[in-house]
């Protein structure tokens, strides 16, 4: 476990694998922390240097007051990269983590060998939709919305498996309210349609067939902006790294080979 500082706040970072290994960096989604990658990492090639971090307001990172702005979240990812002197990175972003990845790709393209967009889009929802969610969260807390969120996160088989669901439900509902709301504001203000259209690096996108948040059509439209590859994982919702870790890991492993990272 390591902590770095970005804009005065502490960010929790975990690195694994040899320091000299090809770097794969991960950014997690709204309401999850860096453990969201735990089940998938064993399906990636040996010898990688994996770098994960808890975005502000999530996991063991500090939780400043909402609202946050997507540029701040990209600053945080950049701070992790600079603190570890990372270069030649394949960046894997899940949902809001994919927005962070697109922001980073636009700002510091020289750092990235490739970008993996997992259940994300250039723009997710509308400002009005996010404001409605924020208002509901302020009124009733995350618990009041947990069932609706889990319906988008997971396909019916996992959704109905109480034991398998429990840790992810707990991760969601234990997210600090302020951190969750701060990130909702960041998503509301994020639109990378223009900059993602201009990306020239290799991009691979994937979507769970049952994702109710960033639907396969939205993810494909984003991949099409930058001539990225696109894959659908069947019977899977918004978190393929949790629900279908073997398939998601295989797609990333193939991409790492295609871009010459392994
Ligand atoms: O809660 C959801 O709708 C899922 C989600 C949207 C952006 C994100 O990071 O997660």
C-alpha cells in the first residue's frame, strides 16, 4: 500500500508486479474502489506492473467535499503516474475511470501505448440525470438507490445470487456519500466527444450486454469515434471485471499482445 498526494489530498495506490514490467494502470468506477479489479488480474499475463488507485472520495483515498470536476480526477491519475515515473502505459478505465482515461489520453497522449475502455462512453448520461441522482442521494443516501444501481451493475444471474452480490453491494453502500456525489458531478460535466474523436493511439472497448448504465450502443459509439475495436461480453452488466473476469481479462490480454506490450 502506498499513498501519494494530489492537489493536497492523499490518494491510495497499489502497485503489483516487477518494477521493470510493462505498465498497466487501472481506474475504477463510481461506487467501487481498486478491489474491483481483484478477480480479473489473475487472467492477465504474468510479469506486468499493475498500478491501481482509489479515486478521490472512494476506498482509502481522502474524501474532499463535493463537487469534483473531471479535470481534477485526471490530475489525480496524472499525479499517480508522475509519482511513480510511469511511462508507456496501457490504461484501463471502467465507467468514470474510462472518462479519466479519455481525459488523460487527450492531455498526455505520449504517456499511453493504448487505452482500454470498459463500459464507458465519451459522455455518460446528461447533467439533468446526474442532478436528479445527486438530489436523491442527498435526500436518502446511497442505500436508497442501491437496488437500482445494482440492477445496472449486474445481469440477472449474479443479481439474484445473494452471496456473490454481497461484497459488491457493501462496497457500493460503504462509499462515502460526499465522494460518490462529488464523482456524480464530475461525470455530469464530462464530455470527451471531441477529444476522443482525435485520438490516434490504439483503443479497445468492451461492454457487458446487459449494462443498463453505459449500454453496448453507447460504448460502441465511443469506440467508433477513435476507430477502436469493440466487443460485447454476453450475460454481463456494467462491471465485466467482476462478473466476467475471465472474458474481460482475455480481451485485455489480447489487446496487450496486439499493441506489443507483452
Ligand atoms: O451507477 C451507475 O449508473 C454506473 C456508473 C455510471 C458512471 C460510473 O462510473 O458508474
